[in-house]
C-alpha cells in the first residue's frame, strides 16, 4: 500500500489588496515593498469569511478533481495558525461539517508555514499503515485576523487563502510519494511567534526579520540537499521546485543555492503574499491550472515556519487532467 498525491484545489478571497493600500496608510513605497518582498498584491478575506470557509471551498475543489464523493474521505487534516476558534473546535471539524462529512476523524496541525508538508506526512503515514484510504489535507489561513496593520515590518507580507489536496492509496509504487522529511527546533521559537494567551499580549504575529531570513535560507537549502541525496535525486529529476512563498528574497536565495533553473521554480508570492500553510498548495494549484503540472511530474516541496519547523517532500503528481 502506497500513498499518492491524487488532486489539488485552492480558493482565494475576492478582495485584492495591492501595495497602494499600504502606501496610503504608512510611510512606504511600492519600490521598497517590491524590492524587499517581491509582493505586489495579496488576497484578503471578507469579515464574514472564516478560515474554515476558505478551507471548505478549496477542499471541495480537490475532492471533485480526485473523482471522489465527499463520503469517500476518511480523514481530514487541516494545517492552520489562524483557526476560527482559539482552541476548539478544530478548523478541521468545522470543515468536515460544511462538507457534510460525518463520523470521520478530523484534526488540526499547528506547524506554521510548514503545516501543509506536516499534513502530507500524516496522510502518507495513515495510508501506508492501511488505516485510511482517502485523506483530505488542507492549508487554510485568514492571516489578516492576526496581522498588526500598524507593524510596518510584518503587515505587508501576509495574505489570506486556502489550498487542499486528496492523498489516496495505490498499489502502484511508481505513483507513490517518494519521501517526506519534517523537523523542528523549539529553541528558536522567538524568531517568529504569536504571543496571546501565555503573555497576555494582543494575538498579532511578531517576527525578527533579518534573523529569520538567515536561518530560513540555511535550513531550507540543507534540508533539500539532504532529501535529494537520500533518494538519489538530481536537479534534472525535479520538474517543479515549489518552495513556501515567504518572500522573493528567500525563494531566490534558496533557488540559487540549489542551482535550480528558472523553469523549475514556482513563484506566486507576487500575487498572494505569504499565506503560511496555504502557500504551497495554492502554488501547486496555480501550476495545475496553468498547465505546468500534469500527471507523472515530480515536485519538490520545501517550507520553513514558526516553531521553528521545516520540511521537504519529493512528490509525484498522479491526478486527473482538467
């Protein structure tokens, strides 16, 4: 029994917040934002759109594209750092209700920007153990709820959105997810965090930008090299390099260090900003919808987030064509 990446889906809110929105409210310029982040715009959810709403819409697309019915899903895993409720119920439970899926295990993962790869790892383990057959994994974020729009160092970076995938069982090893590596280091928790309950402070994201940049580039680069060497993969074996869309400088630094060609790199940070756990599935979905991702192609996923957490995966796509 193997796990295979069967489908991808995404949803982005209607509101497009361009750099001009920030220029009108603080001392900044489009040139400054673009040079430092590569971001031109980001999507912002409406007041009556919750994280579970975004995740539900992305999930339904993924289920439909997998050629399945909602009742075929036997596990739901949602990665998010901006849940509808502070502690409970989980966003995965809310999504299961909205999809009409009952009596199925549903749980959230909090691994920040690495969340989707963590969820992918959980899905792979459940399927290969024989416990589940069709796992729905979701990365969904309404980061506008936890962004301090008076904090010039962070507020321009983040957007809202959701991506989802169905991971299914297969007996064909050629269709299998090749490998996933996930790890964490809690000793560096202060680089990127959301205070809140423990400190009594407002629940807004805080980040030490320069330190985070250095650690992210070093960690992402070494993690990719490790998983590639472990599985005897070379750069030419990778069709699409899909990094977490944190900001353009990190993506470029990692891509250059790994010597991937431009046609292999996937870049969506310019139009969505950083959407944390949703960024990788949203980027994969863009590739699928514009024809870059088709059956049999191999993706290399790579992410780094608060915790600190990081992870990478080598994944073959075995879905249906549009």
